[in-house]
């Protein structure tokens, strides 16, 4: 694995996700200023996931044929430009439109970066390489709320997004001049490894459901913790700290859990996924009972720990599928599953918040995570029962 290429890909991942949660600390003030209800809070966050979900399957498949660099550089250019439009948003409609375009930019970057890494990862070290990529992903996700809370408080709302634009521009020029192009290995029979064909396999269903469950818990945490925290008088600075530390833990623990995942067989990796998801689910149930900053910080840290345990195993299993289905095509599919979670979760949560209060959001999605775990167990059981019969 060429280290310079890998480092550039890690920088791209960081830049692509930094804007996902950067507006979280500002949401209570934005709601008050524009009279946004729960639906529009959800829509602002969901816009990022909606456009990603639409574009990523197409981008992944095409990149295996035409090359990947053009998609990454185009996404970074759009990211840089759209960053400058955040301070100009005057209402929820304009903010939602900006988030849709921002999600489009991320959709051009993330699945392609993951496919790059999946292609160049050494056999037997997929968990470590993808774990390191996911570490950078989560650190970028954590940096967004941190910058949003600290810089916004000291230098104003506009300064946060000007900095985001500078980061995007810097990364764009690095990619343009230093990232080598790459084409995936095309599968011999696309009909056998297309989306519909892949969904015949319980193993694939289990991996996709795993990715969706982790996204669900993270999306609720980032999107609606600010609304919950304001009820117990937590200020924007401390809201940003809670979110950032939770996501930061998810990031820095990716590498050790990635190494751990590389030592497991497939059944062990699914146990690792189930353990992490259970921890995140429990944290969601606990959040409405938290009386203040300290308790919310512990609960948020548990969300991060759950993701740190589960995500490296999901990524390692994904690389296995990608080598058969086409790395770009498969990473487009699994990132679409994540984006569907990013899109649907805030919208449903916003509707429930409007009707039954923000506490209900955390109870509801804790239950959904529980049912998802049962579904995951069902698919895994069917898969390994089939393997036993064949043996």
C-alpha cells in the first residue's frame, strides 16, 4: 500500500464529513430564530443523507469503469463552494437546499474514498485499514460540532463555514495534483453481482442492516441531542463537547477494534457488531433520563464506544463483498444504506418530537435498534445454518 495515496484518502475522508454535524450546536438558536418545528429540524439534517442516497449507487458503479479521481475532486470543489452559502441561509427552506447540495458533494467523495482503500488494503489487514479510515471519518464528524461550538461562540457563525471552505479548497488541490487515479476490477458477470442479485444473500442483508443500525443511533445522537440537552440547561459550547467527545471516541478506538476484527472469523465479526449496536441502543434509551451535562456526556460516550466496536467489523466484511461485486459499486450500495438512515432517521424523529416530545425520539429509536438487532440475528442464523448444512 502506497502511504502517500493512503494519507491523501484519509484527508479526503476528514474533509468530506466535517460539515455533517457542524451545525448541531447552532440548531437551538436557529429553531428560535426561524420558528422551525421538529419536522424541519429533521429535514435540515436529512437533506444531507437524501442527496447522498440518490447519487452514491450510480457514482460507485461508474467509478469502477471510468476512474475515481474525477468524482473525489468534483465533490471537494462542490463542498468548498457550498460551505460559503451556509451563512447566507435566511430560512429553513434555504438551509435544507444547502444541505442537499452538501450531501451531493459528500456522495461524490465518501464511497469512492472507501473503494480506493478497499482496493489497496492488504489481505488480512482489511479491518485495520478500514478502521483507520473510519477513525478519520469519525474524527472529522467530531470536529464539526467542536468547531461549530467553539469558533462560532468566539468568532461568529460565518467564521465556522469560511474555515470549512478553506479546508475543502486545500483538500481539493491536494487531490488534483497528488492523488493517482484508480479503476476498480470489473466483475465478470454484473447480473450476478448487481443489487438485486446481492440481496439474495443473507450475509449481504446482515451487513447492510448492520450499517443501517449504527447510522441510526449516530444520526439520532447528532441531530436531536441538542434539543434534549437544552431542556436540562446545557449551553451550545457544552452541547458541542458532548457530541464531539462521543464521536471522537468512536474514531480513536477504530484502529484497535479494527485489529481485533482482523483476528476474528465471520461469525465473530457479527458478534462484535451485535455487541457494539447493543451498547449504542442502551445509550439511546438512557439519554432522556440524564439530568445534565455530566450524564449526557457519559451516554454520548457510550454511543461512540458502540460505533467503535461495530464499524470496523462491518467495514471488514464489506471489503470481502466488494472484491466480488466491484469495490466502487458495493461501497456505493452500503453508503446508500447509511444515507437512507441519515435521511429517514431525522425526519421520523422530527415528526415524533412534534407530536410527543423529544424524549419519545430516543425511546422510539432505541426500540427500532432492538428490532434491528433481532433482524440481524435472524439473517446471521440463516446464513450460518446454511453453511452447516452444506458442510
